[in-house]
């Protein structure tokens, strides 16, 4: 197998990164794609009391195990399988579940800080920033955290104002200029999915990113 292609999909919380990745996979059955999510790499906080865990700023780069992310992306890029951790957002701890992930021709990495760390950023063959207005992202995050992560409305609002928005402005938004492609994703957009899928097909046949065209 040729060297796997690594694709970063980044943008603010609630921008629709995971939806874009899922849609690309659904609409591109001809492509062998595996997906790695930043959310699995938050640091284990089982040594802290619940109240202390809740006080952690999960939107700061220090909340992530960047070294392990880099190690796993390097392994996948070299064609090797990894043992991916799993994370429980309700308790802020890593679970005992370990998932074996094989290297495939295309690996998509989904995360708000995918392009923040230069040692990780350099590993990607192509990168995408999903650009969505703050109010739209907040509403999406509110719905997700209440429905899927057991959070209260008040808790989500407090976290957004106290850490999510400030950290987005400081660490996430600046990476927009580092992306190869910026996608506006306020609503469903067939063309964006097609553009990204076609770009990955081009990379499979021509790994030289300098000749890559988004169309």
C-alpha cells in the first residue's frame, strides 16, 4: 500500500466537522477512509474529584495528549495500526476500551486543534477549516452537550462564555489561515463534500500537494 494520505478537518466547536467527515465517507464508497477524532485524546482526569474535573478548561491545548496524537498520526502515516484510546465526556475519564485502528489509504483527523501544534500540522497532506458563525456553533454545541453528554443548559452556557469562546479566539480561529481549504458550513452543502472528496481522490493519484486543485 502506498503511503496513507492524512487529511485534517478543523474549525470551532459545533462547526460541523464531524458531519462533513461522515458525509464524505457516506458519499465516497470508492474511497477507503478511516476516521480519527481528537475527542478520544483528552487527558484522563480520573485522579481528580468530579468538581475538579468540571473546572478543567477542555478547550485549551493542554487538555489534550498532543504527544500521543502525534505518535498515532505518524504511525498511521507509516502504514502501521494504532491502539486508539476512548474517552467518556460525562465523567472526563478514559475508558478501558481500546480500539485497534488499521492504516487505510486515507485517514481523516477531526478536531478543533488539529492545526494548532506545528509538529502535528506538518503531518497532514491536506487540511480543511470549517468556518461557521459563532452563534450557529453555540446553538449546535448546546444541543449536543445536553442531548449526548449529559450537561445542563446553564453549565453549557457558563462553559461557552468562560472558556470555549475565549479559547476559540486564541487557539482555533488563527489556524484558519493555515488550512488549504476553508468551507462555510451553515447549512448542508453538496458542493463542499464533493470538493473535498475529489481533492482526496487527486491526492491518491498524485501525492504532490502542490498540484492539488479544489473543484
